[in-house]
């Protein structure tokens, strides 16, 4: 039976925090819709201390950011972007368009059509997270999105050089130095100076995530997201130091980022908890990681791999690092996760930064019904149909007419009947006159 040695914040506390965020975001988005650029500027000044006549960066500003990269920095970004682009292309290549004759004279198919415009948010308030530029912009461009715009907040009072450079190198068409709700609202709603988009993607803080949630339907979004989550599933094939390192490596995202250990060894659990405390005394980002661990960290001791898997699937966590003697057991049997990191040689940071899979992943149990951002998120799979022969439209039309009669849809039925009459030469009465039957249709 699973035993919790440590639990995080209560569900009630989380709901209360969510409610406050929801109210702020709703009012802010309404203001952006009413006043456009003026509201965006006021919000940027208030929250980022950042004021410009035009928040879109000029080509000269973008070029300067790229030129300020050292040769090694440029090479590192290019390496990471190559990995992300390659895997996105492999994913796209796996998506086949189809066209098939399902019966004589009836052709069905589907096409994958990219959205016309995507807005990519790149977080940068605490850290300049340039990796998010690779994950969103490159993936959209591989999908074939013709207009990709980006927003990232200023960093230390100016556009974040490395984020801007990464956005440009990834192929962004428009780059804006904007953060927070104002960036999300401007991209989705549109303002006098920023053209709206069809889809929003990218991670962000609780306010960014809630803004995307409230705008869903008006625009598409990649997924419903919250604070970064990480889970370590481990047995005694590893030690507490590596488990603690992997937990804190993600807890540093922010003070509300859950970090969870699931193990079948109480000895490893307690060793990991001791190592967490030791590392927090020396970790430069402990100001964020410590409250995340203290308020949202959890430690669960289970009896078996099966129980570990059941508990992990119930959490439906974003990042799941598996360090056990048989990591493939979890690959074969787990169903609810954003991304798996299998074995001690890999880790979540590889996925976040460089290995090629996408780091924009589902949180808050949404892994129960969706995966993370990938090239397919930018593609609409749209069906089409062709009926090529008189015989085919007559056959399908007769079935359609009778099925419409069952539902009482006279207009639908007449769409079928007129074709049966014209192309099949059948004496089918007008749909409103009498219920078609096999006999009368003949």
C-alpha cells in the first residue's frame, strides 16, 4: 500500500490561488479588447517597467542580438535547433495524407493544413528561456505555418538578447518584446499594431496559462498548462543524490512547481529527502526551488513496480524521470504522462534544452487526454469526399434518404433525393411529402 512520507499543498489552497489568478486575467483581457495598444502599453510599464512606441523589434535590433552571441553560443543554439527541427520533421513525415476509393465511385481523403498564423510565447521573467523559442517557432515552421510571431518579456530592462537571437534563428516572422497577459492577449485578440493569430503556444507562468485557457475557442492553444511538474520514479539501482538533483533541477522553475518522488524503497526515499536539504543549501536557485519543494514536494513509498505505476498514472505528471532496473516496464505500461525520460543517463533537462523532443508538455493532469506540443498541433486534419459516378451517388443517396427520414430531417433528405432523381432516374418523392421507404425509393 502506498505511503506518503511528504505531501504538498492541499487541493483547496490550489483552488483558492487559481480563483485569484482567474479574476485578474479576465479583467485584464477585457481591458486589452477594449483599449488595444493603450492597455498593452500600460500593462507592460506596470509589470515589466518597459515602454516603447512599438513593441515589435526592428530588423536592426534583431541582427544586433544575433551578433552579440559568442561563436560557441551560436553553435550551441544551432545544435539544439537542429535536433528539434529534425525530430519535428520526422513527426511530420509520419503523418500521411490519404485518398482512397472506399467503394466504387466514392473517394474519401484527408489533408493536413497548417494554421495561417501562430503566436509563440517564450517565458523570460526569471530566466531567459531561449529553449522555448526552438520548441515553438521551429515546430510551427516545420508544420508549414506561414506567419509565426513571438513574444518574450524584456530581461533586465531590455530585449533578452539570447531569446531574440534564438527566435530569429528559428525563423520567427515578427518578434515582440512583450510579456505576461498583455502578450497573450495582444497575440490572440489583436491590437492596432499587432495582428491577431489563429493559435497560441508556449509555456508561461500561472497568469499566462490562465490567459490561454480563457482565450481557448477564440483561438486554438497547444494545451492547458500550469507550473512545471517533475516526477522521479526510482528504485535502489540509483541513489538519493541523483534523485534529489533531478527533483530540484525542475523545482527551480518557480515556487509553485511540484516535485514528486515515487519509489519502492523507504531507504532511498529518506536518503533523497536528506540530499534535497543538502543541495538546497548550495543551489544558486534555491530561492525558487526551496518553496517549491517545501510546499509542493511529495514523497511516496510503494510496495511494487505495479503500485508505483498506478500512483504515477494517477498523478498524470508532466515530466517523468524513470531510474529503475527495468525502465521499459514503465514505458510499456504507463498511460498518463507528458514525457518519459528512461534510465539514469537521460534526464528532464535534456528534453527541456537540447535532445530534440518538445518541452511544452501537459500539466495539472491534462496528460490524461493530451500529449505535448508537436508538429501535428499546428496542422488541421481536414477531410474531403468525391462521388464520381451516377451509380455511386444513387446508392449512397438512397441510404442517406432513409437515414434522414429516421431523424426527421426533411431538408437533409432532399439533398439526397434530388441526386437520386437526377443521376439515378429514380422516382423519389420530395422528402417532405412522405417518408421514403426502400420500396418508394426504388
